[in-house]
C-alpha cells in the first residue's frame, strides 16, 4: 500500500510541480500586499495636508476622476481612507474580452486614479493592467491566462496538492523509533551528503508545513470551484442549503435624479465613525444599487460591514452584519482571512508566508529526489574504460614480466 501511495505521490508531484511552485511563490508575496504597498507606493498614497484645508465633496472628486479617464470608461469603484493624509482612489470599469486566452488580452482597460481630496489634483494615473501586485495576483489565481482557463488549471493543481500533502504524511510516517529522529529535525553532520540533505529538507519541512498548507489549499479552492464552496457551506450549515440573498433594486421612478454620492458617504461615516477604509461601488445597471463597505480591522476583513443604497434617492435598502449571518455565510466571510493567515494577525501572516515558502520548495526538492533515484541505475551501468599499456593517453606503465611467476609450460621447455 505504501509503495502504491509513493507512486501516486510521485506522478502527481511531477504533473503539478511547476504550477504549485508558481502559486506558492506569488502567495508568499501577496500575503504582505498591504504592507508592501504602503512602503512601495508611498509617493502616490500619502500627501501633505494643507493648513486649514477641507476635503472637497466626493461628487466633485468623482467628476474630476471621470473627466480624467473619459466618459467611455465609467468609474466603478471608490476607495476612501479615513486618514487625513491619504489619497482617494478611483477605479474605472474593467472591460474584459472573454475570447482572449491571456490576462493582457482579457483586460482591455483597467486604471486606478489617486486623487488629492483637498485640491482635486490627480497624483497618479496608474495603468493597473501592468501593475506589479495585479500581475502577482493574476499569476497566483490564473497564471496570467484567461480567468476561466487559468482558474481551472490552478484549482486542479491545488486539488492535487491536497492529495500530495495527505500522501506525503503517510510516506513520512516513521517505521520505527530509530527513524523518528530523522523525521522531526535535520540531523546533519559534516559528512552528510547533498542528496541526503535534499531528502531531509523535503521530509522535515514538508511535515511541518503540511498542516498549515492543507488549510491554505482548501480555502483557496473556493475561488476555483463553485461546487467546493457550495459543499463547504452545506457542511457548515449542517446539511441545509444556503438561501440566496434577496436582490435589492433601486426605485426607477426617480430616474432623472443625480447620483446622491455625498449623501451616501455621509450616512456611511455616521454609521461607522471608526472605520479605517470606506469602499463605494457604483451600479452598472439601471436598477442596480450602490454597494458600500466599511472596514475597521487592521488585518482582517471579515468584520467589514456592507450596505446597499438606492442609486437615485440615496436611501438605505439593506445592511449586512457578520453576527447576523449563518454558519456557512460566516465561514465564507472568514475564508480570505484564513487563507492569508490574517485571522491570527501579523503572526498568522508570517506563518502563512513560511508555509507558502515551504510549499514552493517541495516540488524542487521532490524533483531532485526523483531524478537521483531515476538515473542512479543508469549511472551504475556505465563502466569506465580500463586503461592498458598500449593506450598512449593512459598513465599506466608497461608491465614488468620479469617479476611475474614462471608458467608451467615454460618449465617444460615450451618456448612459445
């Protein structure tokens, strides 16, 4: 049985190793996306607050952003930080070409405008299509391919990773007490060969990272397969089906009214005075609603409060609180924070980072284990050429026959 499991572990590893390596490395980077952005994009996110200055109305800033990108690319998303020295971010709608097979062909237009809320100046007009963290995320989720194709490949590889982690634990399990010492720590000596070190790295690090990686892999599958997410919620709800939320619509009798974006913003701030970041998503359809979110947590996102407003009147239609959700909905809200380790704060992110780093190393060390075993027999079959005295390149000297034992035939007089 263990031999069969070893074969499964081997061939699945060879089939998914490259994808697992890419997904793991990009996962290491994206775990600290917010922290890295705060450092790398300080020039576009942080501004100097003028003396006695007041922020312009959001409707005026929205008009400036829309003029910058043109009417053909309507603003869809607005990020409003609570800090006084941070810029507002406006995102135009992403136009997608589903016929393309790559990320660059699929995303036709994608921008992010950083605007000074006091002066209305455009600090940075960013082409998010080629932005570093966007490419890292797309590489992590769909290998820079079309969302449908890439997500399927990544999801299948992660599903294989889950099987490999389980089979890896079975293969790791020591046969006796003597083998335990070689399973829990790196017992290296000065005489330990590189092959043995590589084998120990694969086994020891793989064991310690496997349990965390199982959690990361299973939470990641929810973005690739709808059936997996539905199954998880079904289990969390004790076998009960998840009810679809009621769809809210705006009252079209006020169709000519202007978008009451300032009224909506004031209402969100009044309801969430301690929020760190506010996000407002504008509707794409005539009956669509304005979706808003207020995030208060430093690392986590599951505590984010969500609202729906009528796009014509600005009236609140629906509010969603985490405590009011059922078990399945709560687990769905927690999924991202669990996936990146943010559920445990900064220590959890560090833990997720090292687990992803171990995940990236496993295909590499595993490949060298297979390579050394696969070609070991071939190396043994190759025999070196035995040098003779006739070979001019050979350092071997001509043998001295005078010191050799006398043959019996010579003693009998046979001079041949």
